C-alpha cells in the first residue's frame, strides 16, 4: 500500500503559533517513570494552550497502543484529558501514527477529537509549506524494517493480534519494544554524522526538488535543527525520554526549544 498524504491548511492569526512534539513513549519503562513524563507533557500542553492554534504530536505518543473492540490501554488519563481540553478550547490537535502506536483506530478521533495522520502530512500556513511525518520508513536503507512496517500496517496483522488476550498481547508488545530499544544502544542518541543521518539526508534530497520550507520528523530520538540549502530547515523533535524538546512555528520561523517548568 503506497503512503498516504494528508493536506492541511491553517490560517494562522497574529500572535498564534503551531507546536510540534512527539516520541513521548508513555508507558515506558514503568508506571512511575511514565507518570513523571506524563506530568511534564501535561504541563507543556498547559503552557502552549495560551497561544496555540494547533498542536502536532509526531507519533509514538505511547510506547505501545492497541485498540481492541472494547479495550484500550489503561493509564495516561491526564494526557488524554488535556488533549481533549485543548480541542474543546478550539485548538486543533493532530496525532501521527508512529511505529509504536500504529494500531490506533478510532479512539483518538472519537474520544479526543484529534485528527489522526497515518503517513505524510503537507501543512500550508502563512505562505509556508511543511512536510511532516513520524519518520519511520523514510530514506534509504533499513529494508528489513520497511518490510516489517508494511506487514504490521496490513489490516490482517492487527486482526490477528486482536485474537490474543490483552494481557498476552501487551506482554509480547512491551518485550518487543524493550528488545528493540536495547538493540539500538546509547550510540543511537548521538549524532551519527551528516551522511549517516537517514532522515536528515532524506530532507536534504527533498529540499532540492520540492517546494517545502520546513521538514519536521520524529522517530529519531535525537532532537536536532539543521539548516538546509535555499533557507530551508529540517527539525527532528527528538524524544521526551531524554529531555523535553519541542518545535515552535511563530508564523515566520520554525525553531527547536526545550521545555522546563
């Protein structure tokens, strides 16, 4: 199945901003650590509520998410309630499907009022154009992962997983997630060099042939801001497992910031 594109136009009023953050991985590695991270995220959302026109959550909001017909993951109620509050306040909320929470169905839309984005999002605002994506599966290489991604996103895959009891399903998924993170190692949190940063190279190639002014991805777990040719910008929103990074668009410029209470 080819990747989908969702086109969004936002008329940004003076004084209003658009915010980007993601890879919260709520639920990891345990309840206590996740709760502390959740409280930080809620505090950040409360802060941006004052001037946000829209909030884009770039995927992997949860370390694992699966919607059975009558069951969703427990916990994170403060985070979910805050997103609902933003929506009720007239702020647009967009949530990407990441590789850890790709199996969302209708819950985020029905209960939170969020718009769910599966692949690419092309955002147009204030005569600027953004290319947005969680980041997984982009660029060259990682052929094995790209095959797995297609398999996991196939409708029959989630149907088969739903046959498992939730206790067993979540046990398998969390073990898989933990093993994948250990395989990446701490070196994955370091800048690998321009030629080895897959998402950066992808943005550079697209910048040379496309009309986009900004490229915003997640997935990489390393917050970075990189100036491309022709005054274009690539930003990776990093992860809240290590700090509290986010990106802010004020109507003219896009910048990477760090939240602190």
